[in-house]
């Protein structure tokens, strides 16, 4: 029971901090850097020691204890736990008949993961951004249409099949489930003493317990530890997996065939990712993207649409994906990019926006300001509001912008009373 309460306390703490971070209220440390899909993309896009260490840490934790990430660190997993807690009185009133609650694990789970991560490795997040638990949670926190729709469907699925999404759809769950096969510590039945009452299976959120045959599927088990307390005999135990005798190496035809299919699917998804990323880059509309995103066409493939930057932007100029552009982008319609702020770069966990410093951000050209001399009334407000001081104006003349120093922050556009200044996106961000 100690482990159960300890896991619950850690999960609640992470859940609260992640919710506050998603809503833009509190971001003390990078809790979001402990999410699998963003870490994988960071390792692919901007390889860093930090990302590699964190990803290795999650892999080692899984190899030790199994899918504890899914019940403790995953925001969508915690949301499903909350839903199951809310459903508990309903389940009790329904007085469901006791039966074998074990749920089949479908092989298509691996195919979904291979396709999603294969495309990601090929350079396109076009699939994973819609089913990655972290990305979906961020989408929901910003009240995006897709996030709300996904939540409604998930709530229905959770009511019917509990954590079916985690065990049979989630690409991150598939990878962690595969690693859990080799976990050092597993949950299992004791060799004798089980009375097959089914109490352990009744509370299992992932339906991983076949109490009739005394088998626990540690691949789908999310290590919530709920099964330990209800057992009247104490015969479900958590212990080090017993070593199994290893036969001489003799690959079967089935294993070779499955391996070949997986590798073929991964290679096909990777190749498709390369093509899809190129097609998207050619077709996306020119927009302004945050400093650190490099350019708008690559950003369209890399952003996971978690909307963490949307909620954390103090000027509220980072907008959600729309029909014209598939991921978040800047809109100077009502405000401008604050010169002394680089919060979007600090909170982005996926590497779509590189973690650049404030000084780097202040010297990165993301757009270009152009003055329409016919509309300009020579008020000079743009001169005074430019944070870099690169707009000059002589008495009786139109203001002039030094294009070689303009970073495209939009402050002059926001200050202009007659909308004589237009901000145009640049093809490639440039360090001035």
C-alpha cells in the first residue's frame, strides 16, 4: 500500500503542475520535458545531451518498473484516472456482473506506433500530433476544437472500456508496453493461494488481469498498483521477475516474419514522412512563426500542437492551428511580440521552437516591417516604440526602417494609428 499511495502523491503533484503549466499560470521547471514523444522529436531535430539523458531516464524507469510513466507522468493518463474516479459511483450503481475483465491486446497497436514514429523520424508530426497523449492534453487545455472533441470521445471510450486508448491506440503506450516485457520488476500472482474472487481485476483500469487463469499482462499494465490492496489473500505481488531458461537461439519463421513486417512498415513510414514533410512545406501559407522555429515550412511539420506556447504567451499573439496553417503561428492583429520575452522558446518541449536565449531571440529576424508611405501621417510613433531603435525620421519626412536590423516584432505595426505598417514573414529566420 505504501507504493500505491506514493505513486498517487507523485501523480497528483505532476498533474497539478502540468495543468498550471498548460494554462500558463506556473512553470517552475520543465515538467513537460519528461514526455516521450516531444523528447523523441528533440533528439531527432536538435540533438542535445539533456534530451538524450531524459529519454534514457524514461527508458530505464520502464525497464525497471514497467509502464509507470503512463499512470504517473502522462497527462492524458492522469485525465483518464480522474474520469474513472468520477465514474466509480456510476459503476457501483450499475452493479456490473462479475466476470473475466481481461481485455484483449490488439497487434494493430504496434502498427499505429510504427507509422506515427516512422513519420516523425521522416520529418513530419502530421500523425502523432493528433494521437500523442501529451499533445492532445495541451490541445484540450487551450479549449481547441480538436482537443474538446477528442476528450468527449475519450470520456465515452473510458466509460465503456476503461483505459483502452492506452492499451490499444496510444503510440507512446505501445513503445513503453514493448519495453515493459523486459521490466525487472513485474506484478504477478503468487504460485498458490488465489481464490479467483476477481477483486483485483475489477479495479484494474487497463483490464490487464486474467484472474481465471492467474495471468497479468505486464505489457498493458500501467502500474497503478490498484490490484494490490483489494486482494483478500494478498496473493498479487510485485516482485523481481524470475529469470527464464533461455533456449538455444533458433528464430522461428513467425518471429522473422513479424520482424520483417515491422521493419518494412517503419521504413515505409519514414520514407512517407520525408515526402509528406516536403509536400506540406510546399503548400503551407506564409506565416510568421516564433523565434527559434527557423522557418514556417519546417515548423508546419515539427510542431506537435500542444498549444503550451499559446497559453503561456503574455501578449496572446500565438494563435492555434486553423484551416490556413496546420499548427500554431503568430498573429499581430491585436498585439506584438514582446522584446524582452522568450517564454515560447522556454516552454516548448518538442524542439519545434528551439530553446534559444533571450539575447538570441532579440537578434533573430522572424519578419520584416514595411511602411506604406501613402498611408503614413508622419506621427513618429513607430520611432518611439521600436525596441531596437532602428526606425529613423527626419523633420518633415517619412520614417525609414533599417531593414538589415529589423526583427519583425510588430511593435511599430501595433503603435501605428493608421495601419501604415505591414509585417511580412521571412522565408528563413536570420541571426542579425
